[in-house]
């Protein structure tokens, strides 16, 4: 049985504060495609494919204070906001599995789980991450470094524990 896949997405790409959720996607939903845009120091913005908004975690808290904050849309590219920048941490050289790290140590993008409707930023153990912390990208590469050829490209982002399209 080929189950429909769910991807990280937003309902309204032009609405500041719209939460990152999981939904079944097709090519007609612009909130399902993310552009990976370069930032500073090896970090990236996750920009919606058809607006100027990017994914960020609310309130800009750092460290432990950021844990549990929702991932929502914000016009991050208009300033230099640390709570808008993400790093892709490859878990295995031969698998399309990543942690998406926020600027705080050990804080990562976490898929909606339990009673949570939206994606959040929370602690994940890098050495043994729970499935809610691990993501697949609709692009793949073998290097441990995020290759520059994917920057600016559109990609689907999917939790690892759901049926995969890629």
C-alpha cells in the first residue's frame, strides 16, 4: 500500500506566524516547497517557495529557553535574526537523514508529535536521536558538508518516521 507522504509545510505562505505543520503535499501546494537560502557561518534560511517568509522559532530565545518554541513563518531575510538560521547535520554518510539544528546548542527542529500540532524547536540527542528529530530532504548528497549546489534550490522536507517519497 502506497500511503500518502506528509511533509513539513505551511498553510499560508504569506502569513507571518503561520506554523510549520505536517501535511500531504502535491506540486500545487506552494507551502510544501522550501528554498534553502544561504545565511552566515554555514547556516541557512528555510524560505517558502513563493513568498519572502522563512521558518523561524518564535520569540528568538536561545539555549534551553528556546525549547518548545513553535516553528513559524517570519520575514527573516529583512534582518540578521539568529532564530531564523538552520544547519543541516547529516547523521549517516550513506543515508538521506538529517537533524535540522537551530543556532542553540542541541536544539533542533522537531516534527509535530504527541499532542503538538506544529513543529517546534527542542532538545535532540545527536548520538541517538528520536525519529521526531530526524528529517529527510527531497534531495540527497553523499558528503557530510551541505553542498553549495543545493543552495537556492527547492526541496521537500519530511520526517524520517513517515512513509517516504524519496
